[in-house]
C-alpha cells in the first residue's frame, strides 16, 4: 500500500469489519477450489478471491500480472500490506497452494479461544471494539483518536496497513453478532491488563493519585502508552515513574521501595537511566539481590546480576574500610575542649571504646554491610558530641563521611555500567 503516512509504531493490527453480504460467498468459493484439479490448463485461487488462468502445462508457469492484484473481501481472506502479486506458479505447485489454502481455511474456521468483554470497558454506546489477547473493549472512537496517534492513523487508513506490510486486513461476516456493524481492531502490541490500566487513568483519572499509583499499574500504563502512542499518558507515567525512583542521593532513605526488579527491567526497556540507578541500589541492599522473593514475577538477567554483584563487592569493601575501625586520621590539637572537658580524640582508648559501642555493638556495622550509603549517613547522625568529641572533630568526620557517600553514589554509574549505555 502506498501512501504518505506511515504507521507510528510497528503496527500488527487485525481489523475485522463485519459484512453480512459476504456470508453466502464461501460455499461457491469452496466449489471453485475443487474444480481446479487436473493437468494442463488450471486455475490458481488466491486469497483475495481472484483467479488467474494457467496457460502452461507440466512444469511451465503462468504469469500473474500486478494489475490483477485488488484487495477484495472474502471470508477470512488476508491482504498483506504493500504486497504485489507478480508471481510465477508451476503446475506442480498448484496442489501445494491448494493445500495451504485448505489448511488456512480450516485454521480460521476452527475453535478459537473465547473473547470476553472487559467488565469495566464495554460501553453500550461505544463505536469501536478493540481486542487484546482474549479480552475485548467496546470504546469510543473519538476518545482513542484524540489521545493516540496510533489509533488516529488506523482510523484514518480504515485499518489498512502501511508500506511496511506488517499489518493485514481480515474481513469476516457474522450476522448473529449484535455488533455486526462495529469494526473490531485486534492489537498485539500490548496486553489486555496493560491496556485496561491505561484506559483506567484516562476514563477514571481520580482513581489514582500521583503519589499512590501502584507500581504494577504504573508499569502497565507506561508499556501500553508507549506501544500505542498515547503521548500525554506516556509523559505523565514517565514523570511519576521518575518521581517514584529518584536518582538524587538526598532522596535515599531507609524505606526500601518494592518491585525493584520490575522497575529496573522497565527502565532498561525504555532507557530511563535515572530510574535504573535507584532501582539497582534498592536491589543491592536486599538479601540475595531481591531474587529470593517474588518481585512481580520479574527475574534479573544474568548480565544485570553480574553488574550488581560487582557493585555490591565494591560497596562492601568501602564500608568495611570506613567503619571497620575508629578513624584516627583526624588528630585533635591537644587541649581542645569539648562540652565534657578535653576532646575524646586525645585519648586513643576512649576513641576505640566509643566506636566499638556505637558502631559495632549497636549492630550498625553488620546491618549496613549491604547498605553502606545509609550506613555512612548513620555515622554522620550519631551523637558524637555527647560522647566527648569536640565540635571541630565532629564536623571534620561528618564531612569526610558525607564526601565518601557522594563518591560511592557516583561510582555506581561505573560499577553498574550506566554511563556506557
């Protein structure tokens, strides 16, 4: 099919237009196929309902001119986009063509999985039906056309495919259907659940607030909006996605965000690097990198696991070096006063005893082994002044731990190979 437009996405859309007038044509077509046997002159029945006379015999072929290629309706017929029939078919191949057609006809007429209407998106006054997997949605064409460049193109082209030839028109007749006059579009770019999630945020915008949108719903909206080119909903979902998984170190807290594996997979698919970093760190501070618990059924690929293992190794080494023993590289000038007399740094025994109690005996060192960024923040927040350290010593150590925290966060880009993708 020629045309100035092109399908915005890799469209694979089946369009079923009910046409009762075609119902009686299938019997005569079947009889025509059975008469095509014999040697010498023969007819080859094509999927578009046309036939061409074969003027050659025994191994010679007949030339089918492109002028005969017209997209006519036939029961279950498939017209592929951009296809030109300029084909030579030998008599020996005629039986193969007939066999393929019989197989295709049997497949189309065979039992098909029951398609059920969606309980929330089957509008009695809808003007178009969209099928995704085994679920059908009766919707308003104006809504789809307004929000989606994908559907706007399909409606404009009457469902016909683009030059890429990846969609095809399928025409069927079903007089018994109460929706015989409504076109049905079958889409394979998204799942029924994802499409329903997208429709929910469009038709029921107050159901979810920006801060209370569940991750599975957000993921479904993002996937469907990307696939079907709902641009406004895609931008909204991406904005919420980035806010849910902030890349700023200051936004890191003790609260672990669930569904990290799903977020990492989604961020990689759609190249949202800021989300990948935060989702990766959430996995780094989970036992077994989050793979020992059900995380929306998403398992990490081998390459991601290797990156995470390398990053965890580097983080653990840095934490062990920073918190394994009391820091002694900041000697306090002898005689500096604290709130309780001379600074505790002037007494080596006191420094080590206070460190052992506050860092090791409290469990901070062990607990933060897989979460060193929050471990360093714990060191900054500890009441060192109450332990006899002077103001300058406390400030110097806090600055050192804060700088190390920032350095480790930046190094994650290298260890997780975020900067190279």
